[in-house]
C-alpha cells in the first residue's frame, strides 16, 4: 500500500510547517501533497511570496531530503486561492 500525507491551509504558519517536517521525518510517506493556501495571508504580517517559499518551504524540504536520503517522499504542491 502506498502511504501519503496531505496537508492544506497551512497559511504560512511556521509551527504548522515545523510539525509537518517533523512528522515526515519520523514517518516518511512515499508521497507528500501540500494543498492550497500555503502562503501567509497578505495582511497577516508574516513573510509572503518567494521569500517564504525559499526560506521556509524549500529550505525545510531540503533539510528533510538531506536527512532522509532515498526515503525522501515525492512532493506535490497544489497552489490555492491565497497562493
């Protein structure tokens, strides 16, 4: 059976991303689906756009890839209306 994780409505909340990365590291799925509303709301006061994607999402996935090696899941990102 294929194992996968699906998350959505992360809205740029760092604690949510940290929790996701921790869970993926502890129980690596074969696939990770990150569904819409990944970025912070425009008026939330949090970093948004390319900075957020690079500094939080891509950096976190890069660390996971380094730690998990061949167990790193395939990652699918599905933008939403806030992205």
